[in-house]
């Protein structure tokens, strides 16, 4: 399963402004390599550092799309996102809802919101 690149690009401008759906899945396609299992920085000779070459990542459901990287798995440039470690999703509590402190933006002034770890869901 592959993500279309144009979706990942256009999503990155709308930080936290739309409600995010919890997904009850136990594994997700690796966002960092887009399911290829190949390291996107080093090419065909290297396994993806995020999924170890599997092309997918086991997660603890429910998960939501990572707010920090908008699900792309990247933080800046070619580095994997710290919040989701490159998977593009983060696990949340089953009863979690929009974070009352930041109201879902994941931001608290110039810093990320502590209670929800910048995810907008707590
Ligand atoms: Zn991968
Ligand atoms: Zn992320
Ligand atoms: Zn918050």
C-alpha cells in the first residue's frame, strides 16, 4: 500500500485544524518509506531505518495520524519525525479526545503542548 505523495504534501499546511479519526488497526504501512521497506535516503541498498525493511509497523490501537509531521513520517528534511518515530501515526488512549489545553492544535505558544505531547489528543 502506498500513499500518494500529493496528499502528504498538501496535508502539512493544516496543522490540527481538522478532527482526526482514531484508527483501530494493529499495523500501519510505514510512512517513512511509504511501504517500500527501503530507506528513502540511501536507496535500494539499505533497509528502511523506521520499519527495518518490513514496509509496515506494528502499532497499539487506536492510533491517529501524527500531528507533528501530518503523517508523512518526516520532521525536517530527511530525518524521521520524533513524535511518531517515522511511522506517521501515534497511539492514543481509547477514550482520548481533543486536548483541552491546546484545543487540538498541539501547540502551546512557541512550544508543543505538554499534556498531549504536541498531538492535540489527550
Ligand atoms: Zn519503512
Ligand atoms: Zn510524526
Ligand atoms: Zn494539547
